[in-house]
C-alpha cells in the first residue's frame, strides 16, 4: 500500500497537561486510509489509561478512531519510533485533523512524548493540538498513513 509520510523531527511535545490531542492538520484527497502512525516515545513509566488515534473533520466529527491500550503505551520505547495502528478503512476527501491522545496525563518525568519538526516541512499542513484546537503553521508533526487511491463508482442510467 502507498504511504504518505512526514518523518522529519527535531523536538517533541509531551502529554502532561489538560488537553491534549496532538497531531497534524492536513488535506487528504480521495484516499481510503487504513493505518495511522506517529513517532512516539515514553518517558519513564507513563500513567495507566491508554490512549487513541483519531481522525476528525474540521467540524469535529470523528471519521475514524482506534484505541491504544495501556500495554501499548507502556511498551513504547524510550527513544522515538514509529507507532502504527490500523483503522477501519475510511475514505477521506477533505481537510482533517489526524491526532494521538492519551486518557491520563503524566508528569514531565512520566509521560508520552510525540516528535515534531519545529520548522514548516509540508506547505498547507500544520501541527495541531486540542483544548481548544490550535494550529501551528510553522511546525509539522512527524506522521505516516497508509492508503489506497479511491475512485468512486459512478453509475449512468
């Protein structure tokens, strides 16, 4: 399957405060997305509670979501690695927010961290975070997704 990738990163953001889902705001055009990946690591032993990967429309409608178990969070490496979850194949043809979130926040010494590039890598994309949604057009989250091109069947009568 083809893969869309933005794998540059030089810093990170941790999940230690009241919000946050973090990820990338991007346009996906006529693709059936089947997996989503982010560069994640654990710092110490993050709190239990697990997490999730979700794709939202800009109107905050969930297009696809998958649970990340507590065991998967605890098994994250201590240096960045691509963490991938399969999702129910979902046709997307719009601008979306593709994010990772945790159910329980940690402390700076005990948490999950996500890698991003603190410069703009992909034009018309931006790093995003919630509570409320904010976009940082000067940086990009490191991510990957797999897809197949989607061409709708048109019936003529």
